[in-house]
């Protein structure tokens, strides 16, 4: 996972590469202020927050494990001419 700052968006975006497929989501846990790209761990399509072990599905942003109760915002991402494009 890697963090990006996207012009026009409040907060950072995390981009994950899962077997060559890219996923983009807000880089701030909905339970606290943890950066998921910096403090979290990715296992398949699940990101686990490093602070209290809450988990999200990065494909949909859905909460997978508590203590998180609010889904993560996700963004459409695609690769064009070798560059990542995030839509919001
Ligand atoms: S800050 Fe992420 S689970 Fe608490």
C-alpha cells in the first residue's frame, strides 16, 4: 500500500496493489485517525488497521471486523498510459 495526496480531496488516499489490480480508498481509519497505508497491513482484499485491528474490505470499503462500525470511502481507480487515475 502507498499513500497519495490527491488535489481536490480532503485527506490522503491509499492505493493498494493486489495481484496487479489496484484499489483506492481513504487513508484514514473510520474508528480513529490511523493511516491504513502506513500503520495497517494488507492480506488479500482486507486491510487491518494497526491501531486497534479493525478491518475493511478494500473493494467496497465495508467493515469486516470491529471496533470499526463505519465503512471506508473507496474511489474508482484505473490505469491509463501507465498512470493511475483516481475518480471521486
Ligand atoms: S483507529 Fe483503526 S481500528 Fe481503531
